[in-house]
C-alpha cells in the first residue's frame, strides 16, 4: 500500500488492526508453509479449517448463541481478504465460506437449522459450498435444470453442478434447485444437501488455470433424498434470496481485487528498486517510473472506492447496482495491474517461482465468477433505463 493511501485510510479502528495482526500471524504460521503442497494436492487440509475456527477467523458475524462472535461489521471480512492476498493464500476457501455461503444459513435458517449447522461452520468442522452453476447454466440462474421433486416429507433431487468452490471438502452444500418447472424464476428453491446423503457424488477436482490449492469440483445428484427440514427459507423464493445475497458476494470479490492490486503494486515496486539494467535500478527509467506511477494511482483510486463500498454496506446502503459497479471495475483493474506487473518483471515475471506469475494466473477468474463483467454491466445498464 502506498504511503498516501495508508495516510488517508481511516476505515479501520484499533480493534480491526488487532484482528489484522491475528490474521497475519495465522497466515504466516498455518498457511504459507503448507501452500505449495496444497497447490500440488489441489486441496487444503481440513486441519487448517479447524485451526482457523479455533482462532475465531471463520463466520465472525454468526450470533454468539451459535458459537460466533456476533460481529456484523464487514470491515473484519475486508481484513481477511487483505491479509489473504498479502500472504498469497488463495487455497483456503475461508472467504467463500464466511462472506458468501454461511450468511444464507444465518439469514434464512430456522432455529433448528441454525443450531444444527452454525456451530460447526464457526469451528471449521463443517465446510460449506454453494452450488449454482451448471454445465448448461452459468450467469443465467433462470436456466437452472437441477430438479427437486416434492415427495411429501422430502424432496428427490436430480441434476449436476460444476465449478463449485470448496466442492471436494464441503460438508454442507446450498444447492439451487428447480421445485416448479413451470414457474420460471418463482420455481427456484434452496436446499441444503449434506455429505453422505445417498446419491450425492463428487466428480473431478477440476484442474484450473490458477487457484490451484482451492478445491473446485463437479457435483452430481442422482435421486438424492433431501428431507423437508433441509429446505432453506421458503419454497419458490430461491431466486429472490440469491438476488439479496449476491451484492455481498460481489463486494467480497471486489475487496479481494483491491487487495490483490495492492500486493501486485508492492511486488512491482520492490522489483523495480532491486533489479538493475545498464547499471541502474529499472525503476529510474522514465517508462518504468511512469508505469508504476499509473499503477499506484489506479490502485489508490480502487482502494478508496472499495473502502467507501464497505462503509455503505455496513450502513445498509450498498445496493445491487453499486455492488455490480464495484465487482466489474475492480476485477478488470486487477487483471490490468497484474499484467503490467508481469511485463515489468520481464522474463522472471513468467516464472512460477516468482509470486507475480502466480498472481497473474490466480487473477484471471476474478472477472468471471460471481457474475461476469458482462453481467455486471447489464445490471448497471438496466438501472440506467436502457
């Protein structure tokens, strides 16, 4: 982070910075030493999830009665995103779990469901995933074809999902299903499918361009019997629930993008000061100095913008359009900044032993998941009357 950004950034209190130190220490001790092995394995250990739970790093907004800290302040989530980026910790799916999936359980769950699931989510004993995307339906949620047929006291689920983050490790999967084939978006519901249910199978741990340590799987449902007690919220309201929760998901991605830009800027500045050419540090050459000046300016604008979005979200004022703006703009900037960072590093930027190369690979998905850039622009465009 540039000195100017740090000086102007008054978003965090002493409590947030204390939490930051806890997260940073955890990343240095429990994540960084193992991350290369996790990348080779294609999945992190369940142990790191339990350790994160012990340190209070999961689901801190869950109420105390279910084992959480009961702190509904998204600045803590932002600290997690920033320290994960700083450590290069792309493997553990803590942010997906805390920011995106568990809020569905907290906000929609019955008292019985919350007592059954939330303590394990907080402790790291239960790992969550959300299954929206299908082989034939990505950003168009109304194209969902996975069905859940009402059989009285249970549903029978059939279909498949793909690109599911935490897919291999997950114990609870919030599955987007069609409960009424004739009702359009009003026929979509959310069911929680649990590990071990007969007919629920995991396919391949998908081999991706980046995020190698993060398990991403195909999921298959073959006549899976899901009790009515696992319906999340009301039947037929799933599309509305998704629309209500997607802004927070998109803000979470924007926070990760801003943090990644900061980290790439720091890498590039350090390299430009250390690497010499023609007897001088490459940063003294005007082209490179101007390049880094542009990167620093854009990164600062990005950070100020995201910080303001977090403020608005905490105040309940960040709507779907604002989240869409944040998501597409920050992630597109991330890919731009990291591409410039690779170019600045020259041949070394193409070598995976250099963090900038890993950042290049990991960044590419950011403009795709959580709704593509094109989808975000469509949301914004419609709000403008087009």
